[in-house]
C-alpha cells in the first residue's frame, strides 16, 4: 500500500493512468488526484470511490510517497524537485528531465536496473525518473535486443502519429473537422482527411523537436551511438502510433535470425503469417504490447532490414510505461 499522487489526472494520460492502476489492481492506501486550478474541486472515480481533485499547491502537505506526473514540462520543472525534497519519488511523463545528464530515462524492459533505489536520500537524482517520449518507447522496445545481438549502426525512422499524442483538444479538432464544425485548432493545418509532416515545433536545423526526441532519447536509453535520422508525421487517426524503421547492422544477420530475436523480446508481439504479418493502430489500441511485423531484408544495401512497429501511445507510450516503473519500484 502506498500514498500515490497523479499530477495531471484529468488529462488523457492521467485518466489512462487511473484506468491501468485499476486494471492491475495496484494497492493504493491514499490517492491524491492533482490537476490545474480550473479542475480543482472536481471529483474523479477510482475503484468505485470518489476522490476530490486538489491543486498541486496542496499536494506537498499530503506527503505522497510516489507521484506520477503528466502535466507538462513547466509543472515538472517547478514541482518535481519540491516533491523529491520531501522524499517523494517522481515518475515524470514530460520531456523536461529526459535528456538531463543526472536523470535516468527508463523503459522497464530495457534499463530499469540502471536506477539506484537502495536509498531514498532526497539528494539522489533517481528520486526523479523520466518516462521517454511515446514514439521512442515503442521503437526501443522493438530494437533493443536486436541491437544487443547484432549492433545497429544506422537507423531511418518514419513515424505515423495519432492525434491523441497532442492531447484531447487535438482529438476534438479531428472530430470537429470531420463534421465541418469550427473549433479551436491545435494544428494550424487541417488534420481531417490530411497528413501533416510536423510533430511539435521546428528547430533551427529544420528537424522538429519530436524528431530530435526520437534520435537523442533512443541513444540515451540504449547507451548507444546509433546514427539516426527521423521524420515524424501526424496522421488523422485518434490513437496508436506506427513506425516504419530501416536498420543497418554491424554484424551480419538474416531475416530469420532477427525474427527469432523479436520473438524472445519482452514486450513485443511478433506478427507472423498466423496473424497476417502486421498490426494496425486500430488493432493495437487498448494493448500494452509493441507489435512488430513486416520484417524483411532491404535489398538496396547489405545487412539492412525493414520493420513495421505499432503501439498504443497512451498506454505503453505513456501511462503503462510509467506504471510499470512504479510496479518495479514497489516490488524492489
């Protein structure tokens, strides 16, 4: 039993965290749902019990033991250190802590043991644990064991990302545009019946922040120096991200050897002829697995292969990964 806070509880990921905690029947002694001032006082339901939403200003006095954050970078920057100082371990879903040298970027199947949980010293950098970007998580789950065995030299990543990755307002934009209803726009361009080759804002090098996240976070998690290029595209579906990935290996491999590695990879469902070679976003929604299919040789270059990767971005790409970190902390 623990005292658990969920910061950003009324957002898409926060609500998904509640849903998954209930599905997994994780024992919670005290739950502190936290949201912005406009949601303070509202009530949420968890395990058939109502809880009043509080502001983050009121959370410190509650002395939670663990806090799941999904409220954006500015909230994490300001409040995660304050909670860490009172002995609360923070698992943060924002981008703020991900690439900071002292903080770990954790995918439980890959690098949970990098955390030092033997001490609850408030000065420990492991009191704040970063949850990776959604598109990064499914990518590294799929390639981690391949990289261990054959060493990936170079990778080309093209993503097809659902609008739920931009929050509830983006879903509303897609739905409203499909009905020709005017509403607030998350995307400047129309998303209904369209695709937008831009996720997040552009940097000076003309890559988007999302593309930099894929490149930098992947190498941090795998402790690697893979040469990666990425193009992130927003597509007009509500949930689950897809990725077309081309990998170039250092060590010689066959398609069959890659498939055998994927079949043994924790968190992966390999899609073979029995389940029609690939998954789609519709089929992946609601699952915590990463689906990998269409594994085949790239005949244009030696020792190169193509993979198709699909996963639920709100679950494994965000809420589930954070809760799996939470579960391992509890067990340890």
